[in-house]
C-alpha cells in the first residue's frame, strides 16, 4: 500500500454515479430517495412493525433518522442483501485456524475518534482492531449485535485506513510474539443495537460524509443561533458598560434552616470561594447555627406547566453566579437586576416547538424516585427555560441542512449538548476545570446546576470533530446498521465471519432509560422490555428483571449469534461485572447456544497483562471471553454416534486444536487454563448437556482416558502434533507454568489439594495451615465448609507405614531430601519419613475412591430431596452437582427443578455447573 492510501480518507464525491448493493444510481441523493421510498412502503405494512425489538416512533420520525439501505432506525430489511452481496458464502472445504486472542480493552480511550461522541459504555476501536486483524481477512464481515456507539464498525474500517505508524507498531508487536504479520485492509461490518440513539451514533461513525461541508455548516449553525438568541446570553461587565458573553450561569437550590426557618442559598453558603469545594458544614446566614446539607429542608415552589396544564412542585432554584468572557479573559459575578430581568423575560416565552414533551415511563424506570423528587415527569422539565430555547433552536437549525449526511452529522453533534444543557449538569469547577459535568449512568440532579451556553458546549466540540474526522473517515458501503433486538437478526445462517460484542453487564446500567432523553428528541425510542439488564432491587417496579430474566434474554441473543456465525469461526465477548451470578448467566447462555469457550482472560490493569480466569469468584476486572462455533463435521459426527465415549474424545480432539499451544508473558510461560483436564471435562459436559445427551463417563474415567490418549505437560493436555512446540518453548524457560486456583467451594478445595499433594505429599499437620490460608473471603455464601480430614479421606490416600512407600511419596522425598536420596522404597528411614503422608492415588485406585465418594454424595442428595422446608440454608454444592448429573442421565428433569427450588436463587445463579443442569432441565420440561 502506498502512502496516499493512508492519507486520502475523505468520502468519495456524491455528485456522480454511485454503486449500492449492485445497483447504480445517478447520485447518492438518488440512492437515498430510492431506498427511503421503499422503507416508507415497508413501514406501512403491519407485519413489519410486529418484529421483536421494533422501536416506538412514527413513520416520519424513523425515516428522518434513517439512511437506507446502510442505516435504518428500525430493523434493516436490506441486511441480508448487504451480507450476501459483499460477503463470502460458507465453504466447509476452506481451511481456517485461529487461536484465541485476549485484548486490552482500555487501549485507545484518549483517541480523538473514540472521544468524538460519548456513550454510557464503550470499548475503544483501537482495542478491537487487533482482534479483527487476528480473526479475519480483508473483506470479511464482522458482526456486533450490541454495538452501542459503533466502535466495532470503526475498528473494522480502521483495518483499511490505519496510518503507517500504527501499522508498524502492530506489526512489530506481532513479530515479537512470533505471530504472522496481519493482513491490512478494511472489513465490512454489521452493527445492531436495541437503542435508536445508539445506532444513530454508530451510523454516523461508519457512513461517509463530507467533512469540509460539515465544518462549514457547523460554524454557520452556531452563527445563526447566536444571531437569534445571542441576547439571552448577554450580561454587563462590572464597569456597567461593556457587554459580555455568558459562558454559564450557576443555579443553586434554596433550603430552609431547621433552627430559624430562614432561607439558605446552598451555593452562597456552602461553596468555599477559594478552593471551589463544597464545605461539609457551614453557618446559617441568619442564626449562625452550624449546618450540613443533611440537616437542611429543601424548599419547593408550585408552578403551572403551560404545556401539559399540570401543577409542578419543583425545588426552588435561583441564579447565584454568572461566568462570562470578554475576549479571552474570563470573569465571574453575582447576577444583577438586569440579569434577573432578562431571566424573567425568557421565562415568559412559550416553549420552543422542537423541544420534546414526552412523559418519562416511570413504571419502568430505575430513577423514578429521584426524578419525582426533583419535580420531573416529562422530558421538557429537564431544561431550564433558556436552555430549552437554545436546544430547540439548535435542533431546528441542524435539521434544515439540504445534504442528508451533513444534516445527520449536525444532529450527531448537536445531540451531544442535550445532557450538558439539562439540569443534570452539575457545577463542579474543580473537576478538570469543567463545570457542566453530569454523573454517568444516572439521572442525578445536583443542588448546584451549571446552565451552559450552546457555544460553551459546542464551540470547541465542533473544531475537535472536524480535526478527528479529517484523519479518519469511513469508506462507502463499509457498514450496515440496524435497530432491533440481537435475538432476531435479519441475517442468513452461517454468513458472518467474526463476532465482536460488548453485551450489557446485567445490573450495571439501564441503557433504554438513559437513552430516553436523547431518543425523545429524535421521536424514536427503545423497546425497553427487551433491554438486557438486571433489576432486582426495586421490588415494586412493574418491569423488574431478575438475573434469570437477563440470562434468558442473553441466551436468545447468543443463539442468534450462533445461527449466523460460520462454523469454525470465533466470537469475542467483552464483559465487566463483579457479580458471579451475572457472569455465570452469561457463560451458561453462551454454552446453551452451542458456543465452546476456549479462553477467559482478565486484564490486570496494574501490570497491563492478562491472567486466565477459571472461577466466578475471580470476576473483578474486565474479561475477554473467546468462544467458537464448532465446525459442521463435529456436529455431524455427534449426530451419527450419539452420546458415546468416542463422541467425547472427538470433542476433546477438536477443542484442543482451537487452544493456544504456548502463552508467554514477560519471557515466562503461562499456564493455558483451558488445557487443564478439569476444565476440559467441564467443557465436554457442557457440550453433551447442550445436545440433551447423558455424559458417557465420570470425571475420573475422563481423566484416565485423557492420560492414555493425549500427552500431558505441566498439568496441561496437548495433541501429539502440538506437544513438540510446547517442549521447545519449555526448554527455553527456567520454570514450569503454574495455574492459579481460587478456593471457593468444596470442589475447588479438592482441586487445590490435588495440585498441592501432587507436588508435595504431606501430613495433615503440614496441609492444614496451607489450605487454611486459601480459605479467604471468596468462599461461597451458602456452601458448607468441609473438614480437611473429610476431604483427605474421601479423595486421597494416606501411607500408614506398612509395606513399600508409594511411588508418589518416594519420588518426592528422594528429590527433596538429600539424606533420603537413593534409598529403596522399603528402607526403614524412608518409611519413617513417609508415614502418615497423604498423596494423590494412581488412576485405578482413584476410580475406586471416586465411586465411593459419588455413592456418598448421592445418598446425601436424597436427604435434600426429602427436605420439606422452604429453603436449604446450608448445603454442599458437590452433593447438588452429583445429584443433578445423575438425574440428567435418567432424564429426571423434575427432580433437578424441584431441588433447585430448595436452594437460594443466588446460590443457583452463582454456580456455573448447577445453572447449566437446571437451565437445560427447564428447557426440556417446557419443550415437552
């Protein structure tokens, strides 16, 4: 690629003929008019609007937002045509092989394009680019069903327009890691989101527009707004003569002193004028008593809403500080009589026609109590009178531009002022010198509000957008954007080459609610009932959603992902939630859909590296989950063989091919967690359960079969043609990799003991303090803590000092004690040292122990079945897992469901294995 390829990033001229989905149009405007007419016809059909996730809005509003066929503010009827025209059909003969890749999701958050438009959660495009380069080739089609602001689309196109400096950086990094150089070139992308606000942002990021025309139009817009309402933002300087431009006016809530009932202007009394910080305590200006905000009583005033005819009770606010500018010099002052008279004049004006008057859906909102407390029931209540006039005029002016794309990008720019112009903008002068900061993720109205001018918010923003998009711009026909649920994508089967997705994180954010204020301006709002969130705290809400509701929604979405992804291809899921129940729900949903998880990595933000994650208690950071859709051959063979041991080994053979052979960090080998025999067993079980098939053998039988079929190195399982590569790397490092085990329940305690005793056969007294140190705060709430002796007796063997010393103990002592080296197994000195040591049994005896242990677990499970109380307060997860597994094999789904109801919901949701059995039992029951 020559240098001009990375510099010429503007959109192609729209004055000549354009190609679109194989058709030629005389101009881009002609293309839009053609497809807008077709979309208008489809909107008239009742069946079209019955699609799941169809947003709420009039035909006119949806058409005004849309730019078909590349973007529709509703389900995109040309999505399948886009994929069929530009994509490549699935070819089972095509050789495709990739290992899972972890990415740093914090990379690129300061990039100008990333910051061009805010959104509640975003993965930077520069963090996504390496994944797209790794899993795809130029021209492949990437899908993001929870696309948010469209960063996946930007990343896909960035692969073709990245500057030479970025390409060099990536190529050098890959070379150091021993990877092949990436194939540069744009990928095409399909973006979907439930929210019209999100897809509008994503479309404007990913559909070309004329940057120069936008720059000119943006300046003209601000100029015209100034000409019409500039008088609203004028004030006199302290000399009483010089007119100045107001940057912002600070409004303060007024309270009542509990001692003297005098009015207290919160800003005047609580704000330290030097530090600009709110003091925790301050004297009453009337009686001098020491006050805190909690002691104050908020004052309310009743006013008539001229638009709705309702009487509003709102907090009493007064303008308390005006910040203004003369030339480049900034000043502050108290509002004078002229300022107050100006405010009264503005207050008397009718509401601007373009300001939306829409009732907030309080029945479905998290923020309902907070909103009502501030007297807010409709969208126009979020704006003080002057701000409403300014926002209404900005919106009107942006919509009048004759060029469709420039008009859309003007709205893209103007809508970024909405939150900053509302009463949500706090006066926070110490926060990075900005005063109009609003809290992300909530509708929080502060006691100190900064009412900013449109030029204060948008003046610098306009310049930054022009500069950013002069360096980056999307290519024509690079993206198709659709608005609707990810559980129903209008895409062909097996048509997508790669999926990168950043799904909602359960209880973190109510996306539909947060987008409502912006969507009201567009007149198209989210179908909130399909918003994949968890809302367990508000028992009285009509639309309460549990972790189980969230999991079901995500299961539907992942099933759709599975359907459209080509066999053998990959999906990357970025996830961030500290709740184990939400994480398990997500992972179970993926496995239920048919995906096989190949790697879960957590970003260590302190060290900038990744660590494998194997248990829910480790969910503390951003996770990158790599999963693949098994190829058609594996599915076909399973259908022919059924639930046989051969099917299990076929799955393991196929799965091992997908896993990285070597992982290096700082010159040291890392443990590949997915190659651990225990995790391989869990993946195999999930595979069989997903196919409604009984698991063909026990855990110990599986471990024995692994040892006889596949080579083992450092506790990891490999294919025969992989082990040589690992051995070569292993010979170059000093230490073998170690797996981090988190002890959170009985099973993980057994796993920890197994690893410990393999390395170091020990007495009870030696083991006890070591295990105790592992039993920290991560222990599951309802899981009974077993006695160490019971764990040892049920899972391991102890040498009693008779007969020869077992090989496991002999090897350990001979290696680690100089005085015992070379001694025979029957030597009295060795026997004395070996007596009472616990060790991991050999495979034959291990099977006997497992059968004995499983029999005891199932006997205890019968006790749980017979329990007649409401809930089991304490129980053993191992008992439940054994009982659920046996019931599944017998197709006794009712037993699984009945016992599951006897344990707390959080215990079920926080255990991946139990949740898997239970979910599938529920599914089978519903199907029958």
